C-alpha cells in the first residue's frame, strides 16, 4: 500500500528510543559491481553519524548472490573487451542476499534503515527492503541522486518512507536527532515523507555544504578489506577514492550534475576541496589502510584554475602514489603541459568522455560542444606524454541512427587509447535527455533504468533495442579490426546462435592478437582524415 502510515511507524520508533536512549542506523548499500571501490559517500555519512554518537552498521550486497536478472556491469565490460583484461580478486560468496539482509536486520535491530542508491540500484534496494518488511517494520529513508531527482516516484514504493533531496551530510544526522528526541521533522533539510493520509510532506532542501568542513577520516572500516582492491590497466592495486570536486561546471544532457545546479539556483552546486584537505585524507589512508593508489573522485578533475592546479601539484609531489582521474578532452588543451606535470607527480591513467563521434549530434543532443579535431589533438597530447588513457563512449542516444553510431566508432579508430568503453544510453531521471526521451515517446515518464546496463530500454524507430545491443557487443571489434572484416563483424551483431558463435570466434582472435589492450588501427591501413 503506497499510503504507508509513516507517522505512526516513526512515533512507535520514538517511544522505543525514549526507553533505550540509543539511535541505531543500518546503512544499506545495494550494489552488484564486484570491482567497485568503497563508496566514499557512504563512508563519509557513517563517520558523520558516528561522530554524533549514532551506532552504525552496514549491509553491502556486493559479495552476495543476487538472483534478480541483474548483471554485473564490470563483468559485462570485461566480456565485451571494453577494459584491459585483469585477474579478479578472489572473493567468497556470502550466500543469498535476501537471507543475509534479513539476518543483518534481525541481529542489529536498527531504528532506521538508510539506503544510498542510484537509479540503477534503486530496485535492488526496494527488493531487499521488501524481503525484510515481511518480518519486521523499520522506518526507511532513501538518499542519493535518484531520491533527489525523483522523490515522488521513489515514495510510490511502500518500502520507502522518507527521501532526502540533495546532500545528506546535514540532513541524515538531523533526521537521527529528530527521531531520537521526538523533534520536529520540519527541521530536517530536504526531507520528503509520507503522512498518514497518503500525502507527502515536503521540506525545503538545504544549501550546499562546505565540503572542506567534512571529516577526512572516512569510515572505511565498514567495508571488507578486499573492497580496497581494484583493477587498473590490467593490474590490481590497493586504492581508495578521494573526492576533489563535487558537481560539475558542464551541462551534458545525459548527466545529473546540471540538474543539481538547477535545484540549487543561484548557489552553485559545483565545489572544490582544498589541497590541504585532500592531502590530509590521502595521508590518513596511507597510514591506516596502506593504500598504494589514489582514485580521484571528480566529474571533471581538470576543472581547476591555473593557481589551483599549481597548488595541487605542489601538494601532491611528495605523496608519490600513482593516481587515476577523469576529465573532458578540451580541458587538456587549455594548457597541454599539465599532462606532463601531472605525470611527473604520479598520474598513471586518465579517462575521457568522448561519448559521441558526430560533432553536430554531440553538440545539439548530447550537450557537448567540441570539435573532432580538438578531441584528436587532446588525445594525441596525452599519448605523446606516455600517460595511459581510456575513452568512454555511449550509444543509443535519443534519435540516434546506425550511421551516427559508426561516427563514434570511426573517431575511436583515430585514438591511441589503451581501452575504450561503450555504454548503452540510460535516460536517468533529472537529466535533459530523460525529458527529451519522454517527450519523444521513447520511454514512459515514470520509467526506472535497470541495473543491467547491457539492456537497451529506449523504443526508437531510428535504432532498435536489438541493434543497440548488437553494436555494443561488437564495438571494440569494429574499432580494432580493419574495415575489410566489418562484414564478418556485422554477422556477430545478430542475437542468434550463429551470431553468438561468430562473436566468440572474433573475440578469441581479437584477444589472441591484441591483448591486453584494444589496438590502434592495423599498421597496413593509412589513417584517413579526421571524421
């Protein structure tokens, strides 16, 4: 029943807390990506709650068996030859995810279950909550980008009692204090909650937090130690994520960040962490967790002023740990020598969002205004520096055609990237391209993107779901093999038994001749003009 009696449930929880004088929060992290790192947002919220005296535990679904038709996105990338081959960290299954979650809830007996979910993990989260509510009623609150951009949709699910819109650093501890003391829920910034009549009470959200005031000793101990290991360029390192920027100054149509800026109006959502705080966090990780690699968490790492860049380089040069970051190609050309400067202090690999190879389509639909020549020049700068790099691509955009997909394939053939990813476009709530997809009739307005991003969900006459999935599975083959083999690759696109056999045959040849990386053009071919 959608109109869950949230007020009555919270009132009974308050009476229990008055007797026990303890607040216990169980963090639920629904995840199916086995190669993913410790999520810094969850570790940060746990540290903040513990600093407030809250008892915190977590249920992380990463190592459990999940039989819901969901596919590990990291596994898909590996199978489709979109990442450098690597040896996975040995992990033992913890058994059935639903039994594990029920046991955790029964043993910990929380006063609140706080779920952090993206759109792609939301349905797994609600499935877990549903399994628990068959036996035990615990108030729930949802946070994250899906809660921020689709709170009304999330609250249709009976498993979700409350949503936090925006950031959780203030809202979640405030909610815990209100629940523990019987305070006024109207004081919780950004809280949406169901009332006993089935309506939704909506609190205004808070202004963005000062990320330089956040703790730097994030609660990494919540997670199993093997979660600190991740493959990078075919090697496995012990690493943790370090946030350097929050939000993004750019306006890509497929991304939530522009929507964050719209929500906060004149107060920019985009912020930068000071070099001193970054250094403090890294040194803490080195001392406490013996990390050997830093994964810089920022939508656009190069979104620094020249002065800020100099300060970062000065700060990091004594740390001497290899690191990964991502940025937009055009940011490289602001000062090409930055790549070499970063290489000299530890830059190991950098990822770029190319996303689409047609200039006009990239500008008008994807929301990325840059020329193909600029892209090629930026990638050449990085290649010449000796820094490894990968290129991210998306296919299946609203209104895209097969010819447009091949514009993306063609420009990838002109880069010296170590690897190239290819994702199927997902129309996430809160993005400009979600709105366009709804307007064009490609998806229902209340659609929720699945965790299995190998499954196309857009109903388009210009490019069918089957075509999108076939092109995704053969993307690296089209990039790597010479064009006189493309007719064979076309056969491998088919979702048939014969197509699967041809796909396996071509993949085996590809790996045998070009592993560990996706190759450049065959030497016998002359690189044509930039498309």
